[in-house]
C-alpha cells in the first residue's frame, strides 16, 4: 500500500495516466524529470504530479509497482490490464475503462486506503447518505486527523465522469447505485474474480458468507439483492456457477481475472 496521502492533494488526471502508459508500453526507465519532459506532466524537485500519477497508475493496476533503481529512475512496465487499456481505449473515454480503474483503486487488497475505506466500508453502512461530519469522524477513527479528502471527491466528479457513483451535497455524501449494464458485465466479473483470487487464492469455490468478505457489491453501490441479481447474470454467462440448493449458496469460479481482462471490451457496440 502507498501512504494515505500519496496523491499529495492531486486527483488523477486520466490524460496523464495515459501518457505514462505510453512510456510503460516501451518499458521506459526514466527519472521523474525525464518523465515530465516526455509527457508534459509537471514536476519539481520536491513535489509535482509525476510521482502521484505513477502511484495512481499502480493502484489502478495499470503498471507494475517497481521500486526506483539506484540512479533514482522509475521503471515503467505495463500490467496485462494496462496493456489492454492501451490497446482498446488510450484516451480513457469508455465507461469500461474508468469503471475498471475505480474497481482497482478501491480494492481492499491492493487499492488506495482512502478510496477503499469510503467506497467499500463506510458508505455501505450509510445507504441513505452520510453527513460530512460523520464521514470525517469515521475516517479519523481509521487513519487519524490528517486525511486529505479533496482528491477522492475530485476523482468521482472529474476523472470518472463516465458514471455517477458519488453524490456530494451540502449535507454530506450519498452513494448512487450503478444500474446493471450488459456491456459492463466483464467489469463486474473482473471485480469479483480479482478480489476472489487475492482473498482466497487456493479456492475455486466459496460460500455466500465468504462473498461478504470480498465486498464485491459495495464496489458499485449495490444492495445485497442487486448483487445477487448480477451474480445470476454471471452464472448465465458461465463465468461462475451458482449452487442455490445449498444454504448458504456457493459460487464456483469458472474463469480467472486474466480471462476477464481479455474480454473487458468485447460487449461494446
């Protein structure tokens, strides 16, 4: 995990991340100043946007998390997910692309602590909305008093503009459940299977009780009933197999996360 305030107050700019992926496609090894010169992402000696955007790219699962080498250079290498996005949607304009970045950014296992805490932990406990004061109090309990929330809200207001999951009002924050869309099926499937592989790496079958640990439906603001309905769609597509005759019901994984990456854009018209 990166530090809580890895972003330094900067929200992710998807155009910048796209430029980093172009460098990663050729496995560039560069200093942050060289990255800035090639991409136009501003940076300075002590601060700037290059390093936060590398961190965002890592937390979104797009480039590998590689330590700087002895010369202080960053080695940028695409992950399979990053490679698929470079091939299919270099401009990050599709809902598929923005939503899959949201999925990884909020991952309990490999995402950003603040994004995970708000999306998959706090907001599901307050389905009718949470006041700003209560949200701040919840975050202080988890992380202490120095939480910079501005980049979180900017992410959903500006960067992930293709979907609306967060509604911020004068009174607080409300999660807006995302409607099921068939063309996003493989995003939902990836969200489920990725966390499954990270949480239960040696198990192809899990129970409904295990499913709760993945916080799969919370990723999209779904109620338990809405989550179950999506699981039925995944069952119909033979991505998982549901056994409803058992109580609690069980799920058997038929595909892996790499299969879902390869299929992400296949349902777009």
